C-alpha cells in the first residue's frame, strides 16, 4: 500500500520563501534609512550646542548641507526600497497568479462553492500589502531598539519613559486587534457574499426582470450589504476608540518627554539641544506602532486574504510534465464507476460499459438520472468516487489536460462563450489554429453561413455571455468549437436542446460526418430523433445502467408491449359504448 505523501507547503508560502532575497534587501534598506535618520537629532543638538553658542555661520552651513545630503541619500534608499518591493510584488504575482487562476477552475470542478474570482482580488490585496506601506511598517518595527538605545544613552529617564510608553501603545494595539478583528472579518465575509450575490444576479438578469424578482433579490442583497455595513461600523467604532486612546497616550508621552528633558536641563544633566533631540528620537521610536495602528484594517484584510488563498491552494497540485500519449483511436471504457454528490448521495452507481472506436452511443433517461454527470466523467472533468473512465486504456482524469483537450470535443448542456471573436471561440483561443480549420469546424456544425451574415463575420466580438448571438446560435458555435480538428472522441450533452429544425438537420449531418471519419460519439439527449444513427443506446435510471446494447435491441425493450386481443376488444367496446 502506498503511503500518503507528507503535506507540502502551499504555493504562496513557497513564493514568499523564494522571494526572501528582495525582502532581505528591503529590510537592509530599512536599516540604512533608520540609521541615517539619526542625522536629524544630531543636527538639532549641534545647532543648539555649537552654532548658537559660537554664532558661526560656516559651522551652520556645513551642518545644514551635510544633513540635507544625508536625507537625500535616505530618500534615494527609500526609492530603491520601493522599487525592490514593487519587483517582489511582480514576482509574487508571476509565481502564484496562474496557479490561483487554475485552482479556481479546479475548485469549481471539485464543486466548492467558495471558489470564485474573489481569490484574484485576495491575491491583489495580499500583494499590495506585502509591497506597500504595511510591509514598510513591519520593516521599521525591529529598529525601535536602535532609537531606544540612543535615548537610554542620552539619559535613562528619557529612555525609560519612551520604553514604557511604547509598551502601553503595544498593549492598546493588541486590545484593538482583539476587539476589532472579529467584526472586520465578519464585515469582509459579508461584503464578499454581497459581491458574489450581485454577480449571480447579473448573470440571471433576464430571469430577475421577467419574473419580477428584483425587489426580492434586492432585499437579499440588501441584507448582505447591511451586515457588511453594520459589522464594518462596529469595527470602525472599536478601531476609532482605541486609535484615539493610542493618540492620547502618544501625546502624553511627548509631553512627558518634554517635561523630563526640561527637568534634566534644569538639573544641568543634559544640554538644551538634547531636548529637541529627545523629542525627535522618541517620536521616531514610537512612530512604527502608530503606523501599525493606522494600517491595521489593511493588515487584517491581507491576513484574511492570505488564509483564503492558502485554503484555495491547499488541495491544488500544479500540472507536472507527463509523457505524451499518442492520439487515441476512441476506445472508451467505463469500469465500475460510482460517483457521489458533495452531500454523499450516490448519483451514479456501478456503471460498466464500453464502446469501440467509431461507434455512436446515445445516452437517454429521465431528468436527474445522471446523464450530464456521466458526460462530465467521460470528459475527465470530475473524478469518479470509485472506478475509472478510460480512453484507449488511459485514465481520462489523470491525462494531461492540455493534451487530452486536443483529442476531444465537448459541448455542455449550457453553452457558454468567452469574450472575444467568434473565430477565437471556435479556435478555443489556441494560437496555432489555422483559418481553414476554423471554417471547416463551422461548416461541419452548419454555422458557417450564419457567421458570414454577421456584420463582422468571424471577427464579430462577443461579450462575456455571447449575447450578440441567440441561444441556438451560441449552441451551434459551441458545437463548432467541439468539432475543431475532427477529434477522435466527441461528447455532446443535449446538443439539440435549443436548435430549430434547420439547426437539428445540421447537427445530424455533423454527427454523420464525424461517424464517417471514425470519431467515437457520445450524445446525451431527450429527443430520440437525434439518435437515429446511434449504434448503441444506454439507458440510465436513478443513476444505474438499466439497459445497454445495440440501438434496435434497446428500443425494442423500451417499446410498450402490444395489448392482448381480449383487452383490445374490451377497449373497442368501451369506445363504441
């Protein structure tokens, strides 16, 4: 028995670890900047102790230009630190964004309702925080001891006041976190639900308008919105209260520093210039804590985004290079397949069947029998709970998706087209597809003439939902996409659901053409007219294979038995009476 592999770190953590060099460089720049800042209190002290007593303009000029030069260097260092962090953000995005994008689709495949475009917003939130003011605050925090050390060196009393003040500020910041974090999380979660509900409503706008559901949908949306506002208001109230307390303590510390400095001057323990130097140093020592408080909501949002990203990427495995398999001939086998819904209810049970290359299989059954689920399993979209689906002996779910996709055509029950031209949609956005291949696929689907009648022909741009075309036209373009390059396996789920008589005739011709070229065809349909050329029929009932075999034999079993002569006479008599 194979041992389970140890849990590996997430891609996000790996990207952060691999990017530690620019982070260390940014931390080094922060050290330089904080060290150079000491020039200001030194300059202040020198002005009071040397310049004012000697009244030397030359000394003042040298000190002023020297200090300005130091701050120019500090400004340049800050610029380079910002560039390093910006480059680090780009690296993070390049290393993670494509995996997040892929993980979104895998999340949908795993039927996880929380997967959505919010993950990309989370990535942006996290990236902006680790490359912006939030990370700079964290870089500055470790250098607080530097300023405290200088203050203790000047006089222990000033250093002690600053240290105790800093501890009080950190305690208040901790309390602020404990009181505001739950409300901030609830507000963010409610906002995410509100955005997701809005997106779902917009996708179903026709139904909402047609059935007068706007007020009810709006009420549901307003509930999410009200929760977000209420929780956000609570979080802001808590944050403002403790933020004002921190500001009060901060001002009291400054007053105590000035008072202590004045006391030490009266006692002739320090010079007058050190009063201002102490103010500058204590302010700089405590500034990171104040900045943390100011950026706390952004830091909380970034930490929540980080948790959601790690959750999304936890079960995601990047595609690893595998050996290329030859173009399949179309031998499709389903071996002891069971499939369960997320709640554990079995949708398909004990399926065993196979079709030979070039055969045409029709799948029929009542609604809810599991027909669409079977089509997704045949395409390797979902993984069986147990058992395996094989194409030419290879597991379709484990097959490299890019290579597998080049060998198959698939038309789902609900046809979706992408923003882009009709040509791009038929070509599957593949860069190496020739124009003649696109035309051939459109011609095979019987949609070529329809496309030519559009104002821009094949270059007609579609919106995100393909609203330029009717439902039937979108389905036929989706069929052309499935037929691109005559794939050896084609699975069509209710391909004639939205077709008129002309479209259905074109579909029949396309299926006959595919069959003549040797493609294996699986068609799920409620309309038996589209299965007239099927070699075999499969009947599903409650997720089980009820019948499977040659079309004529299955149809004969499905046909209702002829009434007995006595019964016919009774019915005739009743009709006559």
